[in-house]
C-alpha cells in the first residue's frame, strides 16, 4: 500500500479509489477516454519518483511513456521540487505590474543554453501556446501570412498550431483552420524552396515525435536554414518534445549545428514539476515583430514565479548532471536492444528508429499494439502510441533512467511482442 495514501486520497480501498476515479472520468472528464483507459487496464497513479510510478495498489511501473517527453529529469527531481517549495513561501504567481526577478533569470539562463544568438524569450504555459506565439511573431516580423508545416507533424491542438499539424483526423472537425497554412512532406530538402516562397514561417520538428519518431537525414535542418534564408521565411524549430537533452543534445537542432530563428519549448522545461512553455527568438526577429509594442503578445499566467523557479532548477540539473550526454549513451542501449527484438520478431516489428531517448518501434500492423502495450503494463512498464501513427510504439523514459531499468523495459517489450504474435499470429 502507498505510504500516506489515506492523507491524500481518503480512506478508500484501492478498489474503491479505482472505481471512484473511473466514474469521475466517465461523467466529468472524458467519457470515451475513460472507456478506452479502462479497457486497456490503466490503473490509478498515486505517487511517482525518478523513473517509477506507483498505482493505488502499490504496484511499481517503470515510466517509459515519460509523459510524452515531460519527465526529462524523472518524477519529482529533488532539486526542482525544493526550488518550487522554497518559492511558494515567497510569491507563487506574478502580479505583472512589477519586475519578476525569476522571469529575468530564467530568460537569461535559457539564452545562455540556446544555440547562436537566440536571446529574447516569451514564457507561457504549454507547447501549443509557444507555437501560437511563434506563428504570431513570424507573421508580424515578415508581414506575410503563409505558414508552412510538415505532413504528420504535431504542434498542438489550439487552432493555429493545429493548422500546421499534419493529420487530417484532428483537423477536419474544426475547419476552416488558419488561412494560408500548408503542410509539405517531412525531410525532403529538394522541395523547400518552392514551398517556402512567400512564407512567413516554416515550423518543423528536428525529430517528428507524434508522427512516428521520424528522424531526418543529417543535414536536413541545414537545408531548412538555407532555404529560409533564401526565402525570408522565419525558421521555427519546434523542440517542445525534442529539446533540453531528450535527443542526446541540449537541443536537437544541435545535431545539424544550425541556429533557427525561433525555438519553441515546453514539456521538459520545468523538469516535469510545473507546467511551463516558452519560445526564444533572435533579437533581430523579435524586434521586427514586437519591438514597437510591448503588450502585443502577453500571457496572464505565463512566466509565473513557481514556473520560473522550476525551469531555472531544471536547466541547472540538465547541465550539472550531463543529462544530454547520458541520453545519448542510454539511447544507444535502448535503440540497440529494441532493434534486436525487431530482428527476432520481424513479423511483428517492422523497424526501430530514434535519436537519444526518443525511440519509436514501428509494428507491421497497428493491431499488435493493442496487445503489446497492455502486456508491458502488466509487466510493470508504461509505453504509449505516437499520436499520429498508431502502429508506432513510443519509448521515452526520463533521461535519468538507469542501464538496468532499460534492460527491464526491453524485457517487457520483448514479452509483449512475443505475446502479441502468439495471440494474433501474422497480420
């Protein structure tokens, strides 16, 4: 049984707590999601630390879904938690009428870590808000309207971000979307000049996460940089999922040694403790967009003291513990182990690909995933589909994951794949 559970969740038994939570989800949260989660055997999370989550019965799970990239530092990293607790005793949310010392410090620290001359940042609450801000910045800076994204991209579900997220399933109920938005094939450098003619911005992920963990050929982002320079389009690198060590680099665009005009961030920016997002831009671009109007783009909650305290601590932990380099080493272990499983079960696993600790296991048929992920959960390991490609299972553990924990997750993955083949046969 989880320690102090009664203090936090009442005197309910594990069964009562699960039943209560399901009923609340079914009636007050998301009825169809409640049914899907119940069918998949999803338990109730009640405590987490490091790379481990505990459910209402006390069972431990290795977290290889990782909040879809949120928990770069694991759950409740002590330095980040301490920073937030200490700040809570002083001031928790900015009043906006006075200077916010932590916002200034967090912005300066982000500029120190960012590539090239990226320097001025805007702080918000989520990745999709950061994308919305980047779209506004690009349009204001260029005086153009056209925004270009990529097929199978995922940038968020607010209207502007959705307009350049290349999956029709999520877009069609909300059309018409943002005017003058188009998506082009990902990773194809030869089409960039034609596509970016007259564009305000090209928004692209250095690695497509929800698109199925698609890793472009080395040099693709350099080609993007050159094409944006020729066309005058703003190069926006969406590093909401790939940034801050996830892909084995401080920022995934460092792989091609390029400097975008704008980088959007969220997920791991606060180390998985407080929701926070941001975009950081080159001064030349920022001033063209917002330099004449300081209140042209604002956020009531963005840049609050708790969020900035968490972000400052998280950025320090990332650097002090060398987590980007560690993600590269652990990523090679995870990628190699998953590829060995693919070689053993070619009828189930078509391909394994990834960069750092963002790894995608592409199945030969999406039906296998319905067995593999629940089987992994039974074995005490969480995993998840990629949102735009249901046949790709994502493995995205915290950057602090140990060698032994990766071995245990690979064992669970192999067991799930083997079970799926027995239960379903070749599909």
